[in-house]
C-alpha cells in the first residue's frame, strides 16, 4: 500500500486508537503528510482491512525524503490484524 504514518514525539497520551498522527499515501504521489489524522481513521479504512497482511516497519527519523526515501529500519514485522499492529506499537513503546 506504501502508506507512511508519522507519530509525533509528544502530544499523544492514552490509547493508540485516538492518537493524532501525520499520514502519507505515497501511491497517490503525495509526499506531504496530511496533518491531524486520527490513527483510528487509518486503521478502519476498508483498504487497510481488505489488504492484509501488511509489512510494517519502524525506521530512523532521517531516512531521506521523496524519491530519495530509503528507510533504515530498526524493526520490521508482518501483521495480519489491527491487534497485531497494537502489539507492534507496544513492543516499540511509542
């Protein structure tokens, strides 16, 4: 799907579902993040649900931008459900 979800360094507390994140759908050719998107909106998107499994990764912040974006992954995991995604986030302790 080539989606990027950016978690801000501060400002979110509580359950992940209500987190405000920045979202980029790179297949649409949009490299600028949409701001103030609830993580819940992304995970409840029918495309996300329909196209499982997904490969998710956590990468270093300075991995390039646009065409030069080549993330240096610190953690990669295959997820089959939203619950797997929560486990991934908990393991990262975001």
